[in-house]
C-alpha cells in the first residue's frame, strides 16, 4: 500500500483593503473616486484628444481614445 503526503495548498494573498493615508500617497496621486465622482465613465481631454476613463463591474479601469 502506497501512501502519499497531502499536497500543500498555497494561501491566496488578498490585496490590502485599507485606505492609504494622504501622507503616504506619492505626489500627484488621485483616488479614482475623485476622478469619477460616482460616475462609471468620464472624458479626459489630453493634448487635444478626448480619452474615456471607465470603471468596470470588477473594479478595473479602462482608458480608451
């Protein structure tokens, strides 16, 4: 009879959900909520072109021209 050792399972690392204090933000850093202000998408004018910044249902950001 052959017995095998149980397989080790890795514990997933969850990203921190703690807000970064204002004093620890790099200069020029904005929260996405400051840009979106409750909207799902905003337009950004950059060098004469309009870009669209959109928040997805999964909490990701998409920037398109």
